[in-house]
C-alpha cells in the first residue's frame, strides 16, 4: 500500500497539535452526532464508528503507523447493515464538519472587518483603492458599472448529490451553531444545545438518497431555493454597498457624477432550457421554468409590499406627501375609513392589488393573501418599479429617507435586477441537432435534398440565400419528424415566453460543438422559421448580402469545447463577423457578441495544462479578431466544480484572464455541489458575489499591458508554456486515448458505473450508450476521478511535460529553465493561478487510497501498467510544483484551506475505504448471481459517493 508523501505528514503533524475554535465546533457537532448514533442505532454501532474515527485520525497524524492496517481490518469485518450505518455516520460527519468550516470562515471575515484590518483581496473597497492608486478616475469606474454585465449562471449538472431536505436541515444546524457565538444565558445555551441536538437527530433520520431520478422540475426547484436563501436579499444589498463604496472612494464632481442605475449584476439559468444531450428538456420545461421563477419573485414582491404597508403608517395629520404619492393613493381600491389619512398604506394596497392581478395573469402562483378590490395587472416590471419609486421620492422629499432602508430600497433594487422573470433562461442545443432539423426542412421544401452532405462553403451559401428569402421552409401542412417538430416548437415557445415575461427572460441561444460558420447561420435560420428573426431587404440589394434592416430576439452564441475547436475559434468568428447580415445583427445587439468557452470537454480532450493554455490562446485570438471588427467581446466561461473542469477560486480566475478579455462583460456557470457550497448560506453567498464583481472590476480597469522588459519576458513565458503544453498533451492523450486497456481500467478502478445509477440529475452520464471515453460526459468523468482520490483531470501531464522539456539539457540549461518557470509563477497571474489550482487538487489526492481502488482491477498486469504510470506522473508533478513555487508542503500558501482539509479528511478516508470494499462485494455478487439484485449494497455505495462528494466539495 502506498504511503502518504512526507510533505503531507509534516503538515498534518504540525496542524493537529493546535486546538482552535473550529476544532471545538467540529468536536461539538461530532459529539452530538455520536449521541444520536448511540440513541438511535445502539451502543455497538456507536463504538464501531468511534473506533473507526479514532483510527482514521491517528492515520492522518502518523501515516507510517499501523492505523492503516487496523482500519482495513475493522472495515472488512463489518456486516452489510453495519456498513451502511458507518457510511451514513461518516457522511454526516463530513457534512457537519463543512458547516463548522463555513461558520469560521464567516467569523474570520467579520473579525477582520470589526478590527478595521485592511480590506481583503476580492473585496470592493480594496479593488477601488487599487484602481485609484493606479490612476483610474471615478468617471471610468462609474462608466464601468453603467456598461457592465456580470452573470453567474446556475446549471443542473449531475454532481449535486445532496437532497434539498438535507440542505434545509443543514442550514438550520448552521444557524443554531452561529447563534452560539452571541452572549447567551445558561438557559439560552441549554435551549440552543437541545435544538441543535434535535436538528442533528432529524438530519440522521432524513433519507440521504433520492429514491427516484431527478426530473427537470426537481432541478428547477432545487436551484430556486438559493434565491430565497441568498440572491433575493443579498444581490440588492450588494448593489447598495457597492454604490456606497464607489461614492466614498470617488466623491461626485459635477452633475454627471451620480452612480448609474444600470443592472450590472444579474442571474442566469440553464435549468429547463439546456437541451444538449437531455431529452427531458423541451418547450414545456421552458414554460415551467419561467412559471416557477416568476412565482418566486412575485411571491417575494407580494410579501414585501404587504410588510411595507404595515411599516409605513404615517398619517397626513403628522406628515406630508408628494402630489404623485397622493395621486397613487387616490387610485387605490382601498376605501376603508380607518386608513383615509394613511396615504402610503393606501398606495401600497393599490400596488398589492395590481401585483396580485399580475400574478394571476402570468399564472405564477396562487395569491395567499387576498387583495382589496381589483386592479389592472402591470404590463411590465418597469410599471411596478415606477410606482415604488413614487413612494421612495415622497419619503425623500418629506424627511423620510431613513424609512427607505432596508425594505423599500431593497425591493426597488430587486425589481430592476429580477423583473418578473427572476433570471435569464439560456437555451442550448448541439449543432448536430440543428443540422438534422434543417436537413429535413430543406428536403421537404424541395430546396436541397442532401443538406448534411454539403461541404462548408455550399452550406454557408445555401443558408445565406435562404435567410434572404421572405418565405419560410416550414409548412403547417407537412408531417415532420418528432425531433424536428419538437425543436421548432421550442423556438416558438421562446418567442411566447419573451412576450409574456419580457425580453430579459430569454435572450441567449448557445450552440454546443460549434465547429464551423454554418453552425451559427443554422440557428439564425431556425430563428427566422420561428418568428424570432425578422428581416427586410432593399429592392435593389442582392438577396444574400447587405441587409438594410433586420432584427432578431436571441443572441446566437458559439460554444467552443474541444482543443481543435478552441484553436479554430478566432478564425471562425472572423469569418462570421465578415458576413453583412451577421455584422448587422451584432450592431443591433449594441456591437456586442458573446462567445462561450468550454472547460470540461477541452480538459477531457487534451488534459489540464493543454486545456488551460488553449483556452488562454483562444481568448487572445478572439480579442484581436473582435478588435479588428469593432465588436465588443463578452466571454461566457463554462466552468465546473473541479479544477479539471475550470473550477477554482473565481476571483483569481478572473484576474488571470488575458488582457482585454473581460472589459466589464463576463458570464460564468456555477455547477453541481459548487452552487450549494457558495450560495446555501447568505453571508457566504454575498461574499462570493462580491468576489465576482471585484474581480471583473479590477480585470477590466487595472492597467495590465506589460511594458519594456516584462513584455519581452512574457513572449518567452508564452513560448515556454506552449512547448510544455504540447508535451503535456502528448502525455495525457497517450495515457487516456492511446494506452490499450485504459478504458477498462477507468470503468473498473473508479465508481463510474455506480455513479451512472445515482439519482442525481436528469441528464444521462454519457451522450451515447458506449464505454468509449470520447462519449462519456466530462462531468461524470471528473466526478469519478474525484471519488477514487486521484483527481487525474486536475494535474496529469504537468510533471511529465517538464521532465521531457528538460530532457537532454545539461545542468545549467535545466536550472535556467526551472528559473524561467519560477519567474513565470511570480510575474504571470495566469500561470500562478494554474499552479495554485493544481496545488489544491494535489492536496486532495491520496495515492494510498487510490491504490485501493486500483485493486478493483483483477488483471494485475493492466493494473500495474496504468497505476504505476499515474503514480510516477504524480511524483513528477508534485516535485516540479514544489520546485517552481518554493512550497515544501501542499497548500502552504493557503492555510485556511489547509486547516479546513485537515479537519475533513479523517472523516472522508473511511468512506473511501468502505466504498472500495462495497464495490468489490457488489461486483463479485453480480458475477456470482447476476439475476439477484441487492438494493442495500447499492444503497451503501451510493451513500459513500454522497459522503465523499460532500467532504471534498469541489469534485463535480
């Protein structure tokens, strides 16, 4: 069995000597869980769990002890029933440890603010101070907020293994744990302890796994819970805080110095609109998504308006009101003599009545509190916002400004941010689907019988010619295939939703697997077929070029995913923007065009280093192309949870973008369990949102063009990384795609098969029913490597690339090259962030545990061939990473994460040990008795998957 690296041993020994408040909270929660175990499961199970816990901790303290052997012996002796109880216990230990870690991160952040410490990186005050010191003016900062668009986009990918019931219970435990920080009387502390125990007991008796597969509706509902917890309140509050900080740092000078009223930070969603590979998403799910989203925001408005009516009780006998407010009050259906002098209340009753009518028109929800009389529904959220503004203005004019905060100002902001749609729903589909639909439409219209067989030049010519035609290809009198009918209906549904909920409800159409110019033109033509693109042509203009007027509803966004696609991205967009019709439509979009970059598939295709480098190069190429075309570029980063899928700290990732790629415009996906870790607690959620804005602000306005000798060094750095990327690509591809038996090894030595059977998402794990790595989705690919603690997509190829780069050089040349890499780490944010992310991945990697998973491969020759290569590459990568950064231990530069991990790992390790043992038993039983199905065994495996994912956090 492989031992832990000595660096981990040193770190663990040092950290475990400390006793800190975090450790005390983990002990408290663990002790309570132990008491629940003793009460609910009996003393025997409690003793087994406690023995395993102590043994696992001893092993983390001293990896060279006999604890590993003892732990293995204990776990192998467990019965099925005992195994499931132990897995559940350690899964909840991990969950509770996470709660304590989050609490102390919040407390640390608060303590620094209270102590008046200098602002931390990623905060708005520090970002503004840096900009001011760099000579950026207040006018430039205000202009940034006027034009910016920053959008976290929530997606439903199959890595979120926790049920909403579990998350709700954990939020209550977190609240009670934080409550213990305030001064409590003995009676209050006893009551808190009793409640905390009760909530942990509830958690223990709450089913951890789903019995049925998630539907799209379930995924929508899960995502909406984070709006109620975090976004509805924290987004408006962040707007207020940012405005205050900007005005304080850059005081107004003149009439045009006020803070802009733009909505620069908005929410997006893919849930219900992402059809790529998910047959469960269609026009009905899009409608349902908007109804459910609208329900959340309208319910919020109704509650807030009602509460505001209770607060604003001012009488005309004691206060004055603006003429506009009196007019609004007189339009109210409220005729109660008890409120005849309470004009704010009367106005708000009228607003509530109109909101209730709006709810009924949109079909969003049932109005739980009956309104007074009847009113006209709002035709758009701006009307609602204007009436709230009348109340704001009246209070401001009549010495009532203190009454505006927090409820009225928060709601007024919320209307601008969320409208009646809550979040923009993106649409996504694969280019292959568009080609099939148009092939059928062209054939039935007798325009072209073999569209799919045409070369690219022929396709472009045909599509442009068809876009110029006033008629449609579609006919209501022809019976089309189910696939074509569904795709056209989805586009018509988008038009209907925009008319119902506003233009911001749906405005983006993303094309997966974009490889050619024709992929974008196909979607424009499908928009035309659905009434989403309307165009007129001059009589004397050739029909295929030079539109005099055209408008479309949905921005067509290419998604470049694989390494070859990223390498072609600049050329494709240059050709696209040279087409007059397309350029005209971009002008209608404000001379702005979005491009999406896929981190997951590029990593699975080419490995960690090459994926990051090709993404960086693609961004630089796009900047040049867009600059020449006079079009503003907005990048949409398809980041996942794992580093292998583009995960890692968002603030650092934004600052590491190539110069000129941000410019106040950025969208990025938030996926899987990352959504829960970032936004299930309001304070942590607010911090993460602030990080996004601060990062975008700094990346957009800070001077970052290298000058003089640094510019020359950057050329050298990029050349070095290009060479390393080529070598890393070869190493990664050789292992994953060229090594005979690697696919078999992966499917046996990881729990990929068991993950595919988990009810954790509505999307299938593979695009096709094959065992080819190429057909496997990048998400379960990365998820599986995380479960077996190798996390291969986040580091493999780096060490081998450097070794090959140095091969054949004398010692002096090798030293110079290492010195170059060290300088790159110090001077190049992109490279520093790349290595920081790799450091985090390697801190969670455990080759001792990974070796246990490799033993699932019964073919010893295959096991040795593959695992020995992984071990050798891991050794090289760890060694060269330390040589470049100068760190002797993992996470030496990130003590907070190091502390968090050392508290969590002892609870995760036993889950991995048990998972291997359960998989071994289950697979053997399936061979010995294929007709028999042991649901308990599979349940135990799935529970362990849940626990490991929760403990490691960013594994999906």
